[in-house]
C-alpha cells in the first residue's frame, strides 16, 4: 500500500526565474501533531535514543548535512568520502598577479538571493560566522539587470530595467530595443499570440521543456531564449529536460488554468500570486523567527551573492566546524563497497572496500544515484533491493563541463557590463565550433573578490555540457586545449585579441545531473520503494535528487538532517515528489506572505 508521508550547476548562476516563498504548506501526515492543521517543527532537542548516523559524500550537501546533525549531541555522525579532500565541486583558487590577487572559481560562483531559495544557505552562512564575508550584488546593478544571449552573431540584451533610467526612460529604451532587434520582435509576437494556442492533452504526464515551450510559444522562445537559459543552469538539452519537474507551476498549473496561461504568468511575475514549493516551505519552518527576520532584512534588495574568498570558503568553514565537533568522525579515502540492512529491526550496515564495516541507525547518501545502486547491490548477505536499485539506475544522466577562467590586464576589455551571455542551441556550428555554453563577465558578477590594483578583466567560459554527451574520455580537451578553445570563443564573439595574464581550466566530469522527462514519476516511485524496503533508514539528498544548485543542496541537507534528528518515520528525502506535495501551494502576494509570521 502506498505510504502516506510527504516531503545550476555548477552554473546555475547565469539565470534563474524561481519565485521565492516562505510560508508552510499543508504538512506531511507523518509530521502532524495533535493539532492537525499545524506544521510540526523539526528540532534537535535531545531524545532518549542516541542516533548513530552515516553520511556518504563530502560535497556541499554532505558537509552541510553533517554540520546540522553535529549540533545535536545525541547524534553520533560518521562522514565517508572516497577522495582525500572535502568540498566536492566547491573549488576556488587564489592566484597572485601583479598588484594583488585574483580569485578563480571552477564550480558554483554566485547564488540566487531570493529569500525562498536562499534561506537555508544564508542561515548556514550566518551560523558559520560568514555573514561579514558575503558579497551581494544589488538588484539594480548592471550585473543583475544586463543579461545577454549570443544570437545570431552578436550579443542581444534581453528586455528589462536599465540601471539609472526612470520609468519613462525604461519604457522607451525597451520599445526601441524591441523594434531594432529582430529576435526580440519575433519573440514578442510569439508571446502575444500565446493565448490562441491550445492546451495540452490532460493525459500527458510529462514532456520536455523544448516541446512545451515550442508548443506554448514558438521556435524562438524554445530554441533561442529557453535553450540559452537552460545551457546556463543545467548545461543541458531542453529537449531532454523535464518540463513537469523544472517548470512545474507553468506546466502543471498555468497551462491548465481556466484563466489562461498568460494571465497566470503575469500574476506570478507581478507578485499578485506566487507558488510555494513544499521543500522551501518546509525549510522555512526550521528557521527560528528572529533569525528569519534578520535573514530577510539581509536578503532584501540583493540579486545574487558570493563569498569574499570564493565559494570554497564555505566548504572550508564547514570542514573546520565539523572537524571541531566531538560527535563527528571524518573518514577520507574511504570507498564504500556495500550498504545493506538485514531485516525490519536490523541496523543499516556500511562496508568499506578495505573490509571494515559499521552499523548505523540511519544512512544518508549524497552521492550519484548509480553509485548508491552499486553499493546496495554489492551486499552478499541479503537479497538485493532491486525495486530501489532499478529506479536509481534510471536516474543516471549527468553532463560534463569544462570551466575556463581567464584574467586580462585591460580593465576595459569588453564594451558590455552585466552578468554575461549564454549561447543557444540554434547557433550554427561555424559560429560555435567549440560548443561553448556561455561566458560569465566575472569582474562584474563577483565584484569585490579580487585585490589586484590596477584591476583587470576576469572572464569565465563554459564549454561542453550536453554537446559532449557522445564524446569518450579521449575526445575531451585537456587544459591547454580548453584554454585555446575559450580564447577562440572570446575572439569570435567579443573580438578579444589580448593575451590573458593567467588562464586556467578544469574539467568536471558528470558534474550536473539532468532531470529528464519522467523525473517526477521516477522520484515518487523511488520514494515509495525506499520507504517500503528501508523504512526511512536510508535517505538521499543532493543534486541527483532535488535540484542541481548549491541552494537546493543545502536546503535538502537541512531538511533531511532535521527529519533524522527528529526521528520521523519513513522520511527518504524525496517527499517533495509525492502527489500531495508536488502540487505545492499558491498564495496571495509575496509581500503579504513575507509579512506574516
């Protein structure tokens, strides 16, 4: 019987359209107290049973999960990491140049500051004492307002507010841009005629974002704007990515609304009505009232944020904190061979390749789905949980990205100010033979990190993603080749002929999981299978399950840690995908929601 409980990218920074929400949804039934309509707050209050917990994987999800678990002295936590280092994709490097230092990011570099999405991350930064090291980009800055795509052979600024322009000035400038740029005019026509398009057959359970956007609007919205957008977040192919999973309010609610798609969309963007995802609402309930108010004040007026010493500063602070915790043991260089459970009342067992094994009350896996599947199948003592592993193996698609950082002496190297630009799938091969995904104007997007005086220009080029899906390892560029490819992109698109003072590249293999068509159904079935087989003793969190961004990962770790400490039954980390939770909740204006307590 079905259980009744409920729940970029490394380059997510380029664009995100998520609308934050902060109030609770209807709580999962297993989390209800005697006050049936109220949400039960997770706490880390001491319980009568000391919990022994294993966390597998020491990326940002694993580290932040361990940090939260370590705050309860009745929890004994063991962190397993197969590599010698902690931190995963959070990789920052400080490089000496003439006049000071330059910071290169190879993984996530900026995080969206919208309160709903960033709440758990900001809470974590505050708790780690990093508040004074947060560098925020204001919503009225050029980096926040100027977003470009490269089409067909030049940079196109997408419509939006201009820094320093009044209401009338903004209207006139956007109208002039609309009339002078053929792409924007075609896009406007697709939007205007959208209400005439028929809604989909209600029997369709999911479709790709590309098919959805083309059906709802047209080829320019899909193959130019949307494909560029999803190159920025997922480095992915929008004809494989799940519309239901990623665009859930647009796909599940707006299109089927009797008021019409366009009306619902306008209400959403005008903040007359906004969507409250289950996990964001759940995470909101874990933050103390006064701290929430402090975070809300801090986030107001900010578009994105980063850290003074790069995102690697977060992993360093987490590592320092948990190494100092008396109830945490860190085991690096420890490769998991198997994970098993003997029976209904038996503990979870984690076995290592070196032959050592330990028993735990709970195991939280933050590693790729296929790695967890192999570990569950490797036990020789118990029948393999194929109902779980078959579904884990279906969640196996991730893309590889090469990140190239370049620093130039000339501070006026490019004529554009902004966050950067993205490259659509519709650009012909001769204009993008390197298969670049986009370019970040890092001097603008992460201002305040570099100390070089006089300042120069810092750029980041992203290559690969889904374009490299069919490439074998020997096809992938090495660092020297990647730098040459990045310089070629910049020369063609931005006419940059200067040589960089320093340039470095890193390859991230299978770095960004892809939620493909059918993701919601797969994850719901996986939740059901995991609860039935492991009764909540095995949990998952992280980019392979609930969102590819750092904000998503930290929020997932926050929720699963709180549920584990509370001893909630049947929690797997996938509760957001159950039908009663995935619908989320619509509410009144954002201002009304954020003002209520």
